[in-house]
């Protein structure tokens, strides 16, 4: 903003004071809701996924909230299948966290690992050439399935679906923040905005009372 008024002073050849006061005047950034995906679309998509590797990849995103880059970075040493089942996830900003695959994710991952070809690459998810799958490669595979199903879903929408499900189940936001690897609780709070079970329940009871009063 200061640069704009400096430019006006130059072209007008006269003083033009900037009315903007630092730290007092500012634009509020919008807080859009996450682009969620419906359970019906998720079910339709997974009805086309039969490959063990692909099912494991996308189930981890959906059931554990992993980013596509985190799935790409998973190595065999990060998979701890003793009880409790855990995954060491390498998140943004070189921050590591533990996630706990629920039965569907554990089963899909175990099925893939027991059939995974032997290779020198320590990546969990490898290509047909025995090398670590790239992020773009994973995204391309998903879009191939989406094309078959006639829908559009991104890898990050699986993560949004996980966040929404956990919010619907009343998981404390501090716990959800840790599971998602968010640096700020404000980011996690967006899931409370798209799914508020308490508000929904209060609304449903209010609507029921209104309908009763009108009948």
C-alpha cells in the first residue's frame, strides 16, 4: 500500500499522504470451508479400486488423514505393525507425528505389504519398476479411478473427509490437530465449522418443536 502512494507522489509531483496505519488497517483473509466429499462418492470410488497397493494408499488418506506427500514419503521403517499399529508420518516442515490406522486401513496396508514385490527401494508404495511412487504418480492413479467412476475427487479431499468424520464423532480438536499434523489450531477448527454435531442436534430438536406447535 505504501508503494502505491509513493507512486502517486511521484506522478503528481506533490505530497500524497498514505492514510493506512500499519497494524491498525488491514484486510481480513477469507476462511473458506474445506472442499469435502460425500460418503456416497467415496463408496462409489472405492468400488472401482481392487489393486492392493492403490487400495492401501487411498485408504490411508481417508482413514488416517494423510497428505499425498506423506503417503509418498512412507518407508518400510515407518510402519510399526506391532500392537498398537502405528505409522511414523513425515509431515510438513519436517515435523513427524504418529497416526494409528483403524482396522480398514491396517487391513488394506497389511494386504499390500504381504504382496509387495521385493525391491531395494524402502518405499512402502512402489511403482511397477520397483521405485518409490511420486506424488504426481499417486495423483494420476486416483484420477484414473475417478474417470472410471465418473466423479472428481482429489487426494486432499480424503484428508478433509477424515477431519469431518472425526469432528462428527466429537473428537477433541486438540487431538484432531495432532492427528492431522496442523501447526495451528485455527486450521483444525475449520472442521468444526463444517460439522457441528451439537449444533445439528439442537437445531433438529428446535425444528421438531416448531413442527409440533404448528400441527
